[in-house]
């Protein structure tokens, strides 16, 4: 079988590798579509994502969907040909965080396409993968594979909105309108937000944010408009930082009202980050993080299958596996792309 293997920054080779065989409780999935995520782009262009550095040939990808190819001993309910969305994370289920319902903080997490462990947990950008049967969410045949692969970023958005608390009637600011930011807009709208404003430097991204539910959009270069939000101790009830930039976090903390909530979803650059902590103190801001997702993956897949979230405005490009390097270049160009998919024929 073929796999897209990152050998060095900006160099993916399509390597012929041995197909994996499922063991007890496992299934082999024929991957049909996979989405390129921001962390994939960081690994591809920088050789690292946040604090995690690539140290060996590495298959990227943690957003995928496909169909069951074969099953291992003891697997029931999943048959050959069944469409599935594949949860990239396999938690241990026994550590103190798993027992507390915080599986995203599992002490022995195996998250596909992540360099957080060594040897790395290889990713999904290959024709076949073996996963635990518990990682597969069955889907009807009517669901498009590329849309199904977006269950992972939708789960990230669901988890972040849960961290924010109730959004019913809230004024919400979303900073950063990449795929995650736009999904945050869509999920916040479904969660009952009264008014949603989106901020980004890209007019293309802002246009997509408006398509998926933003009431208003503001270019981050418009410092006068953004500065007005900080007047009278802030304007928004909730600010969600999804840009991964210190400037974005600063805007979030200044724009949220006293007693409001800031949720940090974006992954800031590695190392110490400047945070205007006095604002957290003096405005009594609830400042919380949101890391991956816990039990939201199956919910996300079901939301997609039911058509409750319109993903089409985000799906801008699709490439074959052989065109992986080109796909990453396009995905990096925010003036023309949003969510870029690889197809596995």
C-alpha cells in the first residue's frame, strides 16, 4: 500500500509500505479521504507543531474517514464495506484522567499523526490503517467521505464551546477564521449565541466565516474597530482565540467584558508566551484552555451525518495522494484555501 511520509520539512514521499494486519479487537480501514489540519501544516513546513518535533519519517494526518476492510478477532457490529469516521485518539481508559472523564488528557494517549511520543504515532495519510474498533463511528452510506473526515475538527469546536459554558443569548467573538475558527462560528450559532463577530487578517477567511454564521466580520488590521471593544471594560461575553497568535490572545482578553470568558483553542508558539495577566485579574476574566476533545467525536460524526452543520463552505480543494506536496502548499495559502482534502483511490 502507499503512504504519504514526511521525510523532512517540505518533502513528502509516497512510499510503498506493508499493509497492516488487525489484531484482536481491531479493524483495518480503507482510508478514502483525509483533511489537512493546521498541525499537519506546522509539521510539514517547520518540522514541529508546538512543543512536538518530528524525529523520524512520519505519516501525517489525523482527520480521516473510510470503510471497513477487514476485522480482527472479537469485533462485532462492524462489517466489511461499512463507512466509518475514525477517531484519531486512543486513550488508555485507566489513568486518573480517563477515569475522570478527561480522556483528552490521557497519560498514555496514542493520537495518530502526532509527534508527541517517540516512536511517533503514525498518522492516517495512507491507504490502510489499523485502529481499535472503538475508534470507528459507523455512518450511513449517504455521507460523503471528505465531510465525514471532518468529524475531528468539528469535535474540537464542540469541546471548545463546551468549555465556554452556555452561549444562549451571548455576544461571542471568534479570533482566527481558519477551519477551526469557522467551525467554532457554526457551533456557537447552533449553541444559541445571540451575536457572533469573527476576526481574521484574511478577507477570504472572513467571507467563509460569514457563510457559516458570523453576524459581522472585522479584519484584524482595523485596529480602531477592535480597540473600541476594549472600552468600558470590554464588550463580548465570550471570546474564543483560535488564531494561535499572542496578538490574538491579547485582543481576546481586552475585548471580553469584565466577568466574561476567554477560551484559548489556538496553539501558541513554543516557549514562554506573553499574556496580559493583569487583565485576567482586574476584569475577573475566566480564562480557560481547550485541548482536542473528549467524548465529542461521536457527537460530531452524528451531527455531520444528520446534516446539522453545513461543511461545504469550508471544503475548498481536494487532491490525490500522489499530489500530497501540492496539497500542503495550497492548504498553506489562506488567500485561496480553507479545508484541503486528500483522496485515497
